[in-house]
């Protein structure tokens, strides 16, 4: 196993859970880096935080979790997302003009990019032209054979066709949910009634090596150019679904990097994400037997 980086790039935030009236650390790039780290990979998260109490607490929390980070200190406030826990889902109110909207490109980032074997990025952090430009410079500085995972993560109205298409052109892996696929289909004028047909069309049009398609309680599917894997969800008593999708992506990619077959990696990802649903928050410690 080499020592190249596995990077989560973009928003790091505090989720404020309205029901419980408490803050928990989060953000899809952070969750991805945290869970791949649990598989023994050289993972870190790159983002921006404010020079404020929430920023200091976030750094302390990452240190406790053992997750390395490159967090640029910025004049804007540390990111916060208001999470309203609904009966079967969550509603997110993502506050604007936060530190992660203004991540600057640094020489240290470019040095990390040159040694990165995997990056996971989404659409949300690209709502700001500053962070978007930094991300794409990072992507361009990575080795040609690196995995570039676009976890589309459509949130509120914080995305555009330009951002989505450019990201697909830069990526070689797409992760998308059954709630997000219809939005992308409409955006790209795909009209097939079959989800797999549309997934294959996306792969063909954007020359993707892999597409991860999660469908919540209906299971998940992984498509490559030569293989396909379908898997039913593991039945568990759900406590909190925040971060489950991020843990799925992270554990699947980590397992592939560690030499697992497509089917075995898919099974591990299914088990890990199911376990996360039984716990509070997006970053629990995953028991070794599940990993």
C-alpha cells in the first residue's frame, strides 16, 4: 500500500440539529476523509474555517478523531448547517458566505495534489467561484491516473448546469442518489425511463470509469465498464441517516484501494453505511468486523 493521499475537498461544517439542540461535526468531504482513514489510508480533509470558537472547536474535534487536515484560517465564519430532523429525512439550511466558500490555493495544496491518489469533491463547495477555482487547480495538479470522485450532493439551489458538467468532465467516478439522478437527467436531457440506462449514458458521455448509484431503502448499484453489482440494503433500526451516503462512498473506495473485488467492496460499503444509520452523527467509529 503506497502512502499517497486520499483527500476530501470542500465544506467542513457544524451541523446544528434543531431537534436535539446540539452541534455535530460534518460536511461530506470531512465524512469521506474520516471514514477512509478508518481503513488505514493516508486521508486528510482540505477546507477553510473561521478564526472563531466554532473553528477552534472543529480543529480540536478533528485532532480527537485522528483525522489530519489542511484548514486555511479565513476572516469569514466557520460553516454551519441547520438540520431539521423530519420523519423520514432531513431538511438542510446551508448558511451563506462561510469560510469554506473562500478556500485559497496554496503551495502546500499543490504539493499535496501531486501526491494524491484519490479526491472526493461535490457541487456544494463550488457555489463560490473562489473555492471552485481552487478545487479545479487541485484536480489539474493531481496525477493522471488518480481517482477523481464527484459525489454530486445536490443541496438546495447551490448548483448549476455549468458546475455539474465541468465536474463530470474532470471526474472519472460519479456517486449519485436516486433523488439526484432525475435532476441530472433533466439537466442533461436524458429521457430513458430506466435508471440503469441513464447511468450508462452518463458514463458513456463523460467517459467515467465507475458510477455509484445509491437508492436508500431500495439498495444500491455500482457500474463499471465491465462489471455491475446490485445489492439490497441491510435491515437495521435507523437512528440517524446523516452521513450514511458519505460512509458508503468512503468504505467502497477504501475497499477497492485495498484490493477487494467490486462485490466485496460493495458489501462492505453496505454494511458500513447501515451501521452509521444506527449511530448518532456522521462520524462514528466503525467496528473492525464491519470494516
